[in-house]
C-alpha cells in the first residue's frame, strides 16, 4: 500500500487541507447534534464545560447518546475518503490496501478472530473476578443497540483506521522513508487521540495510554505485514462492537445498554490480557497469511 502513495498528488498543503477537512467534519460539524441534544436535555446547562459531566447528567437514553456520539465518525469517514480522492487523486483502495481492491476476506477474518479472542478474555476476566459483573440484559434496548452498533461501529473504526493506518501511515512513510518509524509516530498519535477518554481517569494515565498505544502499534504492525489495513479494521471493529454489546462501566467512553455492567475494573489485568490477545492474534495471522519481513519490505 505504500507504493500507491506516490501515484497521487502529494504537495504538503494537500495533506494539511485533508486533515483540516477531516477534523472539522468529525470534531466540529459532527459534534453539533450531540451538543444541541445535551443542552436541550434535563440537568445540563450551557455553562458546563466538562463533556463527561454533561453525559452523566443528561436524561437522554443510552442508545440515543450512542447514536449521537457516532455521528462525528460517520461524517469524518466520508469527509476523509472524499477529501483524499479530491485532493490527492487517490481512490479508497489506494489508501487502504496494497492489493488491487479492498480485501473483504481479510477484514472478516480479522473480525472473527478478534471476536473469538475477546470471548476468551471475557471468560478469563469473569473467572478472575466473577463478582465484578452484573447481568444487565434489557431485551428491547439491546436489540436496538445491536442494530445501531452494526451500522455505526464499522464507520467509527473505519474513520480511525483509514486516518491512522491508511492516510497518515502512508504520509509519514513518504516523509521518513521508513515504515516502522511511521508506525511508531501514528501509534503515538492514535494514543493521543484518546487522552481525554474517561478511561484514562479510571485506569490511570500510564495504564490507559499503554493500552491505546499498544493498540496503535498492533494495528500498525499488522497493516505493514499484511500490506493493507483490512485486518486492522476488522479487529478494531470487532473490539469496539464486542465492548459496546457485552461490557459497559461508568468510566466507558461509550455508555450502552450492554449485556454486562462491570462494577470493578482491573487495569493491570486488562492490559496484560490485551497484550496476550494481541500477540496471539499476530501469531495466528503470521501463520495464516504466511507473513515475512522480507515480503513486507517489498510492499
């Protein structure tokens, strides 16, 4: 996929404009419906500056909040893809894969494998602390959540993956002429994107950011090795879909009517579980797709 970046228009100002468009669409325009809905809801006033406080005090339903929080990613997704096509003259596949077209088979393999590993981690966590889980099944709300999550999560994770493991990864490789330096830079940026998430306060800065940066490194590494972000996008979508549907706690960035509410969090155990699942995922993919460092250097 790195070879495709040279086929387009790459003047520095084009990169800045694309990023500007993506940020405005996702963070400003996309956030307007959420802020308007929050200000119209009970116990939320315009003088509040803490978004998390507004989210906890609003009387909006969790599914309504979920939808409103997904809109910025939906707009960001189409704005980013459209801006890259318009300004860089590169197609969707040029930004996402080294293959001739987007490999949906890789996407769904990554999705299915990460779902399986997530189930194993959930079982292990439950065995470690069964008293920390409260069954929270609400049939109607969960059915609505399932539909909403299947619609929005692919766009939410797609926006982040195309931005970090597609557009910016290509850009920094073009700038530094080193794929692995590009992976490190984009992984740190990916972690920085989540620095204001409520999980950072609950887990502690070091442990929370370690998880986000590890995710960035994991997804960046597999993007280089697989010559495309399909696996990373599939795994990322599976991770966020699984968490949205099965696990929620008061410090979650996305509050949903999930099946289980977690009353106790174990940051160190969660980090170790993530590292174990990530390395196992990489090992399986290495054998599955016959990866080699020599092949990745030629991609």
